[in-house]
C-alpha cells in the first residue's frame, strides 16, 4: 500500500499524463481507482479503517478528524437554529 507521500508523488508524476488526455478518459481512470479502493475497503473492517486513515478522514488513533465532524468541529448555525 502506498503511503500518502508516495501517492502524492505518483499523482504529481501522472499529472502531465492526465492533463493531456480527454476528460472522459480521465474520468474513467478516476472511477476505476475509486472502484478498486472500494473493493479493498469492503474486504474487512480493518481494511476499511486503513483506507479511511490513509485518506485523512480518521486519525491514527481511529477518531474522526475535525474537518469531517469529529471532536472540536464547529457546529453550523443552521443546526443550532433548528
């Protein structure tokens, strides 16, 4: 499995390739990558957790990050008014 740094480097190197292809081809590649990641994540709870941590949604301790509504996230005013 790629670490975040290696994945970002791979994306940077592929940027030129992605920039010269058509939008539909780019979308096909992205959807294929999403599908592959989803298949890996559905194998087990630990695989799903590993993906969520590597994508930056959960912390290493397994807590939801603040940006995604975890501890310390600000409550929206719309929810408070309701």
